[in-house]
C-alpha cells in the first residue's frame, strides 16, 4: 500500500526513463550492500521452492526478472535479493549502441502498461561480460541463475545477423545459465523479420555453435517470440525449435497491437495473448522443452494462469514496476507451495 501511494502520487509524474535509471542505480547499490542477504532471507524469501531439471542447477523460484530491466548486468544481486528466483539481463548487442532518440519510454497507468521504443540501448558484449565475470566472482553471484538476452546491432544487415548473435554467444555464454535469442523486439528495424523460419534456423545454429565453442557444458539456448505472430507462425517456430534442437522459448515480447503510438506495449493488456501462445507452444513442444512465460503477470492468479497454460518458469518487468518490491517474493512463495 505504501509503494502504491508513492507510485501513484509521485513516481507516475516523473520521466519514466529517468525513474528507471535511478531504480537500477538503487537496486545495484542495494545488491552490493550488507542489506541484500537480510532482505533475501526475509521479505525476498522464495519459500523453499527448488525447481529441478529446468536448467543446469536448481532454480530457487519460478518467477524471474525479464530482460529490459537490467540491460548491462549492473543490478543482478539486488534483483535476486528482492525475491526473484532468477534474472535475465540484456538485450546485449556485440557493440555498444545508444538506442533510439528520447523520449522512448512512457507509462500508461490506466492500462497498467508501458510503451517503449528503447532500441537495444546497452554497453555492448565486452562490458557486460566484464560485469558478469565480476558477479560470478562473488559467493552469491556464483549461485545466481542468470539468463542473457542477445541481439544484433541496429546497423547490421539481416544477412550478417547470425554473426552478431554468434559474437554475443561467444562472449557471454561462459557466464550464462541460459541464452535467449531476441528476434522479436519491435524497436530495431527489420528485427522481427528474423522470426521467419529460414532466418531463425541460421541464427539458432550460429548461436548454438558459438556457445558450445566456449563452454565445457551445455548452455540452453531459447528464442524469444512476439505475441503478434499468427497462430500458424507460432506453430512453425515450435516445430523449428524441435527440428534444430533448441532448448525452448520465451513467450512473449511486447506487442505492436495497440493504438498508443510507435513502440511495443507491455503490461496487463498482454496477459491473455501470452497465456494463449504459451498453451499453443506446450501442446506442440511436449513436456521436455523449456517455456518461459512473460507478459501481463501482476498477481498470484496471473502467475497460476501462465503455469497452468504450460509455462515452466515466468518472468515479469512491468508488473514489478507497478506492484512494487514485495511482489516477486509474494508470487514465488505462492508458487512454491504448489510445486509439483
């Protein structure tokens, strides 16, 4: 209630991107402080749930942070201390890029949503790899479950895109518990065209080969898809995942099916379609591929809908911003009670 009051009376009137940057700085500082382990053991406690067999090590909570929040891997430990079971950083591109011109992030509070046209702003794979190396060098960082979302630089052609994904995989796979091929952001021109099966197969193969070349263990590779794909295209992606032996899928990214202007919409309006896509994917992929459900999760009931549709793990971002820092622990404790 206190957070909602602060959000509704104060934060909603600030610039959304400035607020995000300040929040990342605070969460990053918090993660490095002595307060983080205390918070993790109290309000952030995930309730003892340990989900085995989904990744190479047990996941302490089914709900994680989605990509887009921590683009440069600067707030991992703070994010996990708040009660998330894992975190997905990025999107990371081979070279640094500033993203699209500002403003590029807007709140839509009446819809419990955000609109963004960020454009993969990040510090590049070399800097992010250094950050991940430093995190993995700590006791808490060694045990953390960290996904890395990768993309191509804006100026790189579709023909050369596989090289960008392979470059990111080579530099980042050694620090990742899973990689996510992002071909579904609406904010990089032409990127969504790479969801076409012929293009995606080449990118998937290049990413898999690059990851295998720098690790002595299997790093799962997933693909993130848009909610705007037609049902037949969702089915085609699922078949491609099986044919190319990818490990799974993240469903879904932001939607362009809205009337608020340029960019992708995230938040509550996405839930129904995201749940539908997850259900379609599970029906085709069967029980042995990893599905991470994303889009419109705000409450325990929303989380149950996604799990019941077939998601193994869940991710949130917009819901966390609107619901506040107690949200991840609350949902993870509820899901842990019904584990299995």
